[in-house]
C-alpha cells in the first residue's frame, strides 16, 4: 500500500496538536466492529483549535483524511487507511444555554456519547430523546447520520449546528436551515460537526424514566449487545418493511461468511464472532442483498459507512 504520510509530516502533525497522534494504528481498536487494518495516523484533537489546525494542515498538504466519532457505524478496509483518521471523541462539552419553564436549550460537543446525552437530559427533566437510549456512538456522529429509533430522530430536536469546513472556516446552521430525513442530515460536503444545540421540552421525571426503561428493555431484548457490530447494517426500505424483518423472512439469521454472521437475535445486525474481516462482512452483505433483491424485489441500502483505503 503506497505511503501517503511522510515521517516529517507525522512529526509536524504532532507539533501542531495537543491531542494524541497514533502512527501505524490498527483501526480495529477504534471501531465497535473491531475490524480494520492499520492507519498511517489516527489523530485525536484535544479541542477545536487542534481540529482547525489539523484540518488546515491535511488540506494544504493534500493528505487524505477521514473524520470519525466513536466508530460505531463504520467499517474500515482490511488494508487500513492511507492518510490521517481524525477521531473527535475528545471534543466534549454539555452546556445549558437556556433553562426556561417549558423548554431548555443545551449545547453538546461532538465527542460526547449519545447515551450520555440521553441520560443527562432525562435526569434533568427534559423529554424527547428517551427512544434514542442505547444507540451507541458520539453526538457528532448522531447529528451527521440523524440517528433515530422508535419514530424519533435527533434532527427533530436540533436548534443549531456549528460546523467546520476543511479550510477551518466555521459555518453555523440554524433550525430552519437544517434539512434532514430518515438516517441522513443534509450538511455541506466534508464539513465536521463541532457542536450542536438541542431544544427539549420539560417533562415529568417519572414519565421520562418510565419511557427510558421501555427503550432499555426493547433494545436489550432485541439486539445483540454482547457482540462486536456496527449496529443496523441496512436502512429500512419503508416504515412497514423494516430491513431486519425482510432478512429474517428469508431465513438468513445465522448465515455467515468467515467470522461475520447475521445475528440470531436481530437480522439487521452482522456480528463479529472474533476474527471477522472487512472482506467477510462485505461478502455477507452482498449475499443478503442478492437474496433480498431476488425474492423481495428490494434493493437494500447500507446504513453503515464503508471507508475505503483513502488516497
């Protein structure tokens, strides 16, 4: 695999950042799937200033890069990534901007875990996010993918989003500018989320906790939480035809390629039984797609993000 990052450039990246920079790092360490070959560098900005400096540097030098959060819905190639993987999990922050009698506005950093956001808002008596309990990953990733469950999506509650372009220029999108649909948010290409502000309504804490417990019970009973995975593999074709049900009807639970297996619990999950490779997962994905296309006349669209080698 051709090298895209010279030793001098790696030293320069370390010099412009306070955060950690890992060289020749296996990407399986940074994804929930536990799959992925080495990256020439994984950089973890400690703050927004780090992120701006890094984005500007890789753009000026023409170094391939990709931005991830907690790595919960991504699949890296077995050959790894040529260039810099930018990981935003150190960019925290949870600030109350407005605390009214009937609603509140809170600003959240991209590295904060979505489960943490759901739990903290619930404890404070703000309602709306309960159905999202248990969705793994970072807040920034949840914004980009418009994470959702139970008919609710994060985009329903976003009041404002602050972004950085690769040049380091800041963009602020207000609620009226935010266009979102099922599992997608219409953001400028290559823009990176640096914070998002939510508007949540006041609610009864007892009712909120009851809804949280329902969400916990549903997720624990219906998803393979004890095995490495990237969450739901395919988008639901329609509301009344969830991908998991379509795959299940074809008897594909338990189907496997190598150590990649369709979960016996939820057919829209592919789990890593220990040594699954990206090639295993992609071969299994294509087998599922072929059978669904042949029998159901449906073209399943990936929900997980497959990241190629890079430059």
